[in-house]
C-alpha cells in the first residue's frame, strides 16, 4: 500500500482492524508458552505458526507507525504552511511569536514521531519474514521510499519554524547525529538515487544541513558547536 502511496486505503484498513488485535495476539502468545508439553512435530508446527503470526503483527504495527508519522508531519506542515509574517501582515513580531508558540506542539509531535520510528522502534532493520524474500524486499522498498522523505520533511519543518522557535534550529543542526548513528542505520536507507533529482536523499539532506549550519553561524548561535543527540 505504501509503495503505491494509497494512504486512504491504509486509513480504511486501520479503521477496520479490531481495536484489541495486538493485545489478542500477545495473549495467544502467552497461552502458547504455558501450554502442556506436546510432541515435537506438533510443537514445531505450532511454534512456526506462532512465529508467522508474530511477524505479521509486528509488520502491521510498523506500517501503522509509519502511517501515524506521516499524519503527524502532514498536520505540522498544514499548520506551518504559511508563516506568521505572511499570515499576519503588519503584525508585531511579538504577535507572530505568540502565533508560533501556539503551533509549536505539532512540530514537537512530528519530531517525536519521526525519531521514534526511525531511531527507536527497530523499523530500519526489521525483516517481516525469514523465508519470504519478496516480502522482505517489499518492506525494504517502503523503508528506502520513506526514510529520506521523513528526514528531509522534518528538517524543513524545524528550519521553517526556527525564526520563532530557536530550539528548532539547534534540533536541525543536531539531527545529523541521529541520522549518522550506526545502530539505527538511518543514513543507509537514504542512498538510492532519485530519478527526479539525480541525487540520493542523503546528498539532498546534507546540502540542507550545510545551509542550516551557515544560517546558524550567520545568526551567531551560541549553541552551534553543542551538537548532540537528543
């Protein structure tokens, strides 16, 4: 679904799922682990079936997490599509700052969603099947399709709001530390050349980071050299 950008289909699937799907599968796993001993063939079949169920549930959870992350970015971009200076012509900077502060939480939510998915969840290294290579390739395609897009969109959001929310400039400067982390392997999902730009998402992103660094220096940001992972 994500490959074809059919987001409406994803929403309908999410709405059609039982509310307690994940809890039910987890309970089934607990019951199985407490069942009396069975012969090896039966136990092997049951364990194999249980493993497939678990793979399916984890894959579904990751697809739902990606969908939630995209929604968070969409909402933040909608609220910041027009900045306060354009939206409130002739207004004082203090009035614009109030407007920005009221809309700061949506950027915080988008930031948390992107970092939570890419760094903290295991999404960048997950394989949905031990035997179905086509399924694994499909999941990998989704990762390569969206990872660069998520990072670039987040960076733009942070920079767009940084004139009013100074901490977001520092977030943008520190984001490459997260992207370069070997454990999460985010940058490794940003190495496929895009037809439209003739460049990899990583190359596009690094140019944006360079521009952000120059802006930070231009503004004499005292925290510029305090680059850290949040």
